[in-house]
């Protein structure tokens, strides 16, 4: 199952980026891209008994969507080539994602 709950206790694990790294390692060491993606999307809800609410796209389910520019089933690195994100009912295009990243970098460099 991909993902971590290490949070702030692990300064070497960065949410978002770490998941891309993790599923790429799964593929490197033998999983297919589909299996690696399933480990990040399906395994958690199954383990927690929440498949009725999470893990797929259908009516009455909670879903954040990552829309990619390329097919990760052909190359798992495509998960890093993000076109847009739909999260909690809001759309984040490449410009808004880049702004969020830059704002975060600036905040870390110059905490208030």
C-alpha cells in the first residue's frame, strides 16, 4: 500500500512528491504501473473498509482527480506531468499549481 502517515516526524518524506517516488520504486522493483497506481488509490480504502466512499469515480463517492498529460500505464513517470488537479470541488490548473508551489517555497524560506 502506497503512502505514509509519517507527517512532520519524517523530514525526508514530502507529501505529493514522495508518492510519485514511491510508486516509481514499486515499478522499478517489479510491479506493473497499474499495480503501483492501485497501491496508491485502491489499497487504502480497501484496508480501512472505505471502498464504498473512496477509490473509484462514481456517484456519491469522494474523489480528487489528477489529470495527466501522458499515460502512466506506459511510463509511471507520467504521474509527475500534471495537467490539472480537481480537489474538493475546485480546479487547479498548471498556473495555480505552480503558484501554490512557489508560495510554499517562499513561506518555508521566509517563515513569518
